[in-house]
């Protein structure tokens, strides 16, 4: 760094070089100025050359303060008298005009040193004020951008750097300081500013006067922002909850009303006179089918509520894959067509048999609805250390844009693979299947090609392998 830059940096930081360096610099500067006067004596009178020493006075005043600057002025006057005012080489002045010049120089040097030192002090104070203003602005930015908790930690680090402290902390819990800490309380019980114990009283007073009030003001705004954000989140949550409740009521009311209406109508028809035995049997079958449909819907709602409340805790045990598939197939209608292809040596899985069987049954029921009368393929094997069960139908497939949402509860697409009309069913089967699979530490995914069927893949942990649910 060049000398001018060094002077500026030291001046703004408020740091003074060592006093010994100041004495050496004073002697060197006076010697340089004394030497410069010799060639200048050829162009002007000696009595007017005392101003050559003023830069030395200004430099020492700027770096080491007024005391050393006055010493520089006295030393400069002595050197000027000894080497340049007649009679030279003696501390005497023969001409009264030289006395006036010497006295004027000392007066100007004293005023210059005082002004330079005052300017330095003001520059230091202005720099400190600027850093404090920057710190206040940064405090607001940190609290409003990073959140209150993270922002307070960063503010402590920044404050320690600005005020040259070993460390500093801002805490929201008053009265938690350690023996080596001193607490500066924030107004209105907002917390405390913790600093090392034993700081100079002037620095403590500066922190109380210049840091605590703006920090408290910004913290108040940040806390209000957090409160408003929490209120907004809560309001949005309530709004979404109401929207979900409305959607659930609409979906469930329709799905509940259909079987109940059919059962009531069939029951009334059974009691009507003139009903033949075959018609009575048909109506009884209708009542049983609709009752089973209603029972399944109620079971689905109960399962979904347990999954969303994290109350569907699995009871993992070693389960054979072929037994799971057989049990899931047993719940399907007899007229459905399935093809099962199990790889040789498929190991057992570690899962809750009932929950995984229910998930597979829901996937099979979904495939049966959209297989377009074609056989449904069930494959099982080991892929990347996981037992993978695939259920593949060859129906019209899932419409573009619906694949990412089919596992959402009550989601039913407006059209299914281009077919008009809403998706049949309650919209709960796939959501329940996903919930049970993931509760047992597995994964479920779907691959679809509109017009060429849909493939669901269920990945489950092999027995003996620890997998976090």
C-alpha cells in the first residue's frame, strides 16, 4: 500500500502507529524539510521558507495526534533557527524580522496541528457512524430476509466485527447470561445483547446508546413480520382445510348416496306385491352388492383417516410374495382375468401382510376397471436389492397430466385416457395403496403410455433388511 493509502486507512480506522515510530518519523521529516530549504534559499528569502516544515506537522498530527505535532513544530523551529536563520549553527536570532517569522511559524504550526487532529477525530467519528448505519441496515436485512432465529446469530457475528469485540450474541431469552457475559437488556423485554464481561465503560455506553435502540426497533418489526406470516400461514391452512372438507363432502356424499339409494329402492321393491321369486333374488343380490360397496367406501375412509393421522402403524413380519398376491387376487371378482409371473427364488419381504395385501388389492381393482377386458399382468422379482411387484394393464392408459396426481386423495380426473366422463370410483384406492406401501418402508410409482396401458411398480424391502419407513 502506498503511504497516502496507509495514512488514509489508519486515519479512518482510528488506529495510531506506535509512539516510537512517531518520534523516528518526526526526526526524519524535520531532517528532510531542513534539507529541502537549502536549494530553495536561492529563489526566495529564508524567513519565508518556514512553511516547508508544515507538511511534517500535518503528517504527524494526522497519524500521531496533536502532542507529537506540537513537538514536531518545536523541533522544526529549532532546526530552522539552527541551520537557516543567521547566525547559523547557533540558537540565536540576530534580525527581529526572523523572530516574527519564527513566532508566526510556531503559531501556524500549532493551529495546523490542532485542525488536523480535529479533522482526524471527526473523520474517525464519521466512519464509525457510517459503519453503525451500515450495521443497522444490515441488521434489518438479516432479520427480514433470514428469519428471526438465523438473523440474530448473524447479527451477533457482524456486531462483533464492527465494534472489535471478541464475540457478541443476541438472545430472545433475558437473564440467560453466563458468568463471563454481560447482558445489555433490550427494551420491552425483547431479549438481551450479550457481550464479554470487562469491556471498557465507554464501549459499553456506546453499545447501549447506538446499538441497543436500533436493534430493538428492527427486532420489533421482525417479530411483527413473523407474527403476520404465521397468521397468514394459519389462515391459508384453514382456507385449504375448508376447501378439502368441501371437496370430501361432495365426493363422499355422492358415493354414499348412490348405494344407499339403490338399497332403499331395492328394499321397497321387495315388499311390493306381485314380485316374482327371480326378481326378489335379483333385488336381494343388488342390496348385497351395494352394501358391500358401501362397506368398502367406509373402510377406505377409515384407512385414509388413519394414514393421514399417522395412526396406521404397520406390524412388519416376514411375508411370502406369492401368498400376498394370492390374497389380493382372492378379493377380485371372478370374471376378471389375471396372469401372474413370479421370478424364481423371489425372497420374502418384511412388511405388514394386511396392509400390503390391501394396497395390492386396490391396485388390482384399479387395473381391472381400466383393462378394457384384456388380461392384467402381475410380475414379481428382485430389482436393485428390492422386491418389485408390477401390475400392468393394457387398457387406454392414464391421460397426460394426471399421472402426478392420481395418488392424491379424492382426485378423479375429468377424463380417463380421453374417455368422456369423470374417473369412476371414490378416488381413495390409489391414495390408500401409496400410504400403506410407504408406511412399510416401500415405494410406489406409475408409468403410463396413453393408449398402451398403465404399469404400477411397488418396491418393498427384503426380509432382514432394515429400511426406515
